[in-house]
C-alpha cells in the first residue's frame, strides 16, 4: 500500500471520500442538531447501519450493500419500521 498525499479541500483528488462525506452530511447531519460527541457517534452509527442494510444504491442495481432476503406475502403484512428516532424508515413484512 502506498500513501498518496492530497491537497485539503480538493474533491477532484479524493472523490470517494468527498462523496461519502457529502452523502453523510446531506442525508443525516443536515436534518439534526448534534448535541455532543456521544450523540454524533450514535447518529453516525445509526446512519451507517441504515446505509448498508436498507438504503438503495444505483450502482448495485437498486439493492443495498448487505443483500436482503425477498419476503413474500405469506410472511405477513407490511409494517413501517422507524430507525434513528424516526429519522429513517424502512418497510418489511412481519407476521401478525
């Protein structure tokens, strides 16, 4: 592995990090007031859990990085599940 130095505030030199930071800011941090370091860590943990398990990604053909099992109608009815104190929501089937 070789270290490559980049200039600060130069998004064209490190597009992957800039894209991730921008996504976290737009989808998570712009919607809440961060109270302290512990609160920020919890928010980022909740967001990354949501990002990897439920958020659709175009590059993955609208799937998420951690593949989900397909749930048929026989599993139960569709319910809304709130995450991160209601900041994110996903839908899944649960037995009644």
